[in-house]
C-alpha cells in the first residue's frame, strides 16, 4: 500500500509540477514497457488536469539492444521522417513531452560507438526545430525515471533482483521528495529556494568562474547579460511554470563557448548512450577540447566529443551543493538525471538560449555571436566533490567565493 500511494503521488507530481499539464494540451509520453501502471496513472491524471490527448510511445530496451547488435549498418544512418514530423508538430502546437528514463546504464556495452554516433547524427538534422523548442522553453518537457532490473542491480549489486528494484524505487521516491506528505507543495517550496540562489548569482554578473579540486583547475568565462536558470522554467508560449527535470538541485548557466581554459576531472561515472565512461579528464584551450583521457570508456568519450565541432565546447555549467539529498544518499545512480543532481557538473554541446538576455529570439548566428554554442549533443558530466572550491571573478578582477568544500559560500 505504501508503494502504491507513493506511485500515485509520483504520477501527480509529474503531471502537476514536471509537465504541469494545461487545459487543451497534448501530452506525449516516451514510456518503458516495464511500467504500464505508472504510465496509466500519469495518463489519467493528465486528462484530469485538462489534457486533450495523451500519446504513448512505448520503448523496450532489449529491442533497442537487438537493433544495435544485429541491424545492417545503413539502418543507423536513417531517421524516420514520420517521427520527426510528429515531434516537430508537438512543439509547434505547444504540446508537452515526457520522457520516463528507464534504461540499463550499460545496455549497449560492446556495441561499436560509431553505430551509436551515426544514429545521433542521422537524427540531428531532422530534429532541429524540436531541439530548439526544448532548449528555448517554447514547449513543455520533463524527464523523470523509473527503475529496470539491470539498472537496479547496478546500483545495488549485493541485493537480489526483486530487492534491488524495491530499493531503487525507494531511492527514486526519496530523491524526488515523493516520500513526503505533500510533494507538490514541497516542490513549489524547493523551486522557490533554487530561484533565490539563481537571483543572487544574476545580481553578481560574474565575468568568470574558477574551479579548484583534485585533478581540476578550470576557468570558465560567462557571456555578457547572462541569466542563471534552475528549478522550474517558464513556458515561452503559455507563460506557465514547469520542471524540465525531476529531481533537480541545480542552478545553471551557459558559458561563453570560447572562454574555457584548463583541465577538469570527472567525479562520478557517466552513462552515455548505453556505455559507462569513468575516471576521465578533459582539457580546454580557448574554449575547445584539446585533450581527453579515460580509464573506462575512452572510445565512447571520443565518439561523444567527436560527434560534431560543437561537441568540443561547453554548453552548460551547473552548481549543486555537496550537501544535498541525492549526494547525502551516498549512492551512485549510474544515471545522469540523478548523479548530476548530487554534484557540480558541466555539459559538452548545445547551450540554452534562455541563459542570455534575449537569446530565444536571436538567430543562430546571433546566438553564436553572443557566446552560445550549438551541437547535436548536450551531455552532462559530473565534476563536483566535497573538495571543490569555486570562485566568481568580477569584471574588475575582484574575487568572491561561491563554493567552499563543495557547498554554497553565500
């Protein structure tokens, strides 16, 4: 009964806070076939919130694995036009998109990274409008998670499959605050706290951010008239709030793509397109990646960085205190949705136009001129720890502490 109550509260949170479904909206759910009960709850609650249509696109990770293992090479150089058209139509009509992330972190282990990269490159040109609508918040979208047996066993290797699934569900409910009595209200308060942090940073208008930690010595320049974001976002068409990620503990900014110098070391494993990358370093010069190493998953890291020219530059830096719920769980989730919210992180690839004043209304050339980055990818990787100090540098050279020993200094 406790699980059923929590699952119901989780669905309510997803619909009311994550996607924040409005009357007359269409909701598209990208859903794992393992979780029909959750999807049905979300569908019912979406209609109760006023949704006009709920479209469900079922996904089976084993079928995905089979395709990557056995499909002919040319299959990965094509992307279905019908799906691209459907997603672009959803964006044009101010629909809502919900991804329920439920994938084995090592689903595609052993698959040639070139196949995975080819598939991403084929999708890129078809989904430009879709991608821009999401990054500019002209449409509503949200990412949440549900466990799979393989994922649960990776997080809890000492438990049998059933106990591991139960433990991962429990960890997800705690990380999303669903274990509390009124999670929707709790999330409104949490969003207000994150809003306060980003407003403090926006008042500072730092020129540069300096990171120091074992293996990390990095300076990141910020664009002029930048805007820190975090927590809830505002739908650019309807003006209502929604949460792109549940959970989230971050405030973030898109840096000047040409202004990153130094080396950064990962602090947690990265699950990227079904492969793990771990203990890696990335070195930047004038914003561009010029060197990288990895103890685990080097070929996957290489395929990610070599995806396109924009993948060589940062599209996001995000601040997350070490003293936060997911970090304090002492779990490594092997899932970026959770691990990035336990740690300061960076992202290679596409910027958020909303992080620069007037960015969403700029042309692509104007966005690049403002310092923003464009790419087929946007991949977050974790760099924070209890040993990380972060300083903000003002345009006149004054230095002000932002983080000390992994936590907020103001």
